[in-house]
């Protein structure tokens, strides 16, 4: 992809699933990727596959964010992009979801994104600008049952993205959100997702997405090809949120 050559991009939750697919798309376009995750063994393997650097990383820890940004700048010389992909799911009715779990989901999915946006601003400003892509969800575009913590966090990511885009535009730092629908990842596979035609009739395209389809859109938004896009929310959901949401038991990424 044009407009990615030599860009230095951090991808959180990059060990597998959407993060790994995104790292691969960025690397194929010529970007230099810093892969972060709590899954150290898988993260190192992904980083090796894409010719990148791996940093073990808890996105809820401000000190860990400083280490990640410092690693990017020290090993690659600059920082041009951030993909806030790390996240966890929840699948419980409001009346049954423990407060501790609700707060944990918000801490990882929303506070972790906020910490990441805040952490990269100085380095991107020093580089003359940059691009941040926050991974929200179809659950951040519409109300899905059994996703109180997850949905609240993903709606929050959507709103945070717009605030950051307005605040950082004059620094030439673009901020956009991507909203995957049901996409086949280790997380959604545990909830019964399966690939293939007819596997997801709630979506207009009738199937579950695959990580590379989301990764390609994220790579585009990081690239200079999306230079006039900021504050945008991009649904990559097979038309799921364009129509009536009929599914109550499965959770999107």
C-alpha cells in the first residue's frame, strides 16, 4: 500500500487475531511495526514474522505505555502511527455482570485507549504528525444485548476518537475509529463464530469477516492515502449495522 513506507507504527494486542493481521498488512506496505501484547510468546512470533519489534505491554499501565513509545523512538527513530487494538470481551446481562468485571472491561478497552492516545502525542508531534486508529466495534455503533461493559467501552472509544481528532488536528495527528462486526478471531471463536458463506445471516453479506479484511482498512487509515480523514468512524461489518441487528447471543470483536 502506498503511503506506508518507513512509517513506524505501534500495534497493541498484536500477538494474534486482528492485531496480527493489521501488523502484517502494515509491514507489507513497508511500515516498521512495534507489536505489543501480554501474550509474549505469540507476540514475539508475530513480530518476527513481520520484521518488527515486540514489547510486552499492559495497556492499562501508564509506565508500560512510556516504555513502548520509548522503544519505538529508540529503535526506529520516530513514531508515525498507533493502532489501539488491545481489548477484551464480555457477554453477560447487566443484572448478572459483576461490577469488577464491568470495570475491568472499561479499564482495558477504554482507559487503555485513552492512555495510548495520550502517550504518543509528544512523539508524533515531534515527527510532524501521525495517525491513530482506535479499534471500536459494531457494538460501538448500535446496541447489542449482553454487551453492557463491552458496548459501553466501545461507544466510549468512538466518542474519545472524535474528541482526540478535534484536539490534535492542528498537530497533523489524525484519529479515526474502525468498527469491526463479527470477525473470526480467537476471541469470537470462543463464542461460536465460524467462517464461510451463510455463517452469519445477520450481516448483509451473510458471513463472518476475517482479520485481514479489517487489517487492510486499518492500514489504509494509517497510510498517507487517508490524509484527509480524521474523526471518522468506519464500519467493517459486512453490512451488519446497516440493517436490523437480530443476534442476541454472540459478541463481535
